[in-house]
């Protein structure tokens, strides 16, 4: 099983993190993003979107980090990380959608502007960030984990870009419950950090 990876990508880190926590072996294939290797013909054959990460497992090729978390959890029948019971699965899934929407367009976009110089709308990203971080902090004031009372792939999906939000000029000091949640994730057996960041 190969993960085509960019070390500083939060989306790539989600997959590496879950694999480490669940003791799933991945072959990490670094892709030189700055050299444009993610747009090479070989990579575009795997992912026409020209984005990372890409997970390749036999005939299965996935291009979305949330989908990769679902695939790995179900492939290895990891019920605690992604239950098969519909109501519980949906509780996890709604947080995967949050990761792909509000987190992606809030803290992630702000970081892309500040750290990598992308020309995105940072004021809008900051507004989105303020809204979602407040909601997240309020939720975590009453829950140790995002869904089901224990760690799930929801936590792996949402945490990375939240934890590195300061790289986009977003302080987490006003969100103590988020900080406590990040610390709980760091204490999980098998936890790996995002080099230089988390």
C-alpha cells in the first residue's frame, strides 16, 4: 500500500497519523511538490486532479484524504475508528465533511496564504476559521472526542489543519478546549507528529 506524500501537507499527515495510530503499514512515497512532480504524467495518471495525497492499494487508487481514512478503517475492520452501525458512522462522517469544508476553507487557506504565498482570500478564510473554531471549541467543552466518546477517524481528519492554524496567523489561545483535545490526540499510543509542526 503506497501513500504518495508531501510531508508539510495536513491532508497527507491525516493519513500518516491514522495509519500510525491504527498500526497500519504504509509505504511512503515522497513527491517533490516544489518541482511540480505532483503534475507529472505518472501522478496525473493516478490523480487527474494533480493533488496529494494519493493512496494506491492494488487496483484501488484514492485521491481524497477523508476517503482514505474511511477505506483504511473499513479495510481493516476497525470498528472503534469507524463503526459500521449507520447512526454511529454518520456521526463520524459529518466531521469528515467539516474537515473537507470549513477546516479546509478556513485554517488551511489562511496557512496557504501566510506560509506558502498563495493568493487566496485570507479575510474570508479568517472569518470561516473564527466560526468553525468557536463551534469546535464549544463542542469539545462537553466532549473529549469529536464523535462517539472515543477517538475515531473524525479526530484524525479535523485535527491537523486546526493544530497548525497558527501558521496562518490564527492563534489557538482563545480555544482552550481545542488545545486540550490536541493534547489528548498526542497522548494516543502510536501518535506521530507532523515534522516541525504538531
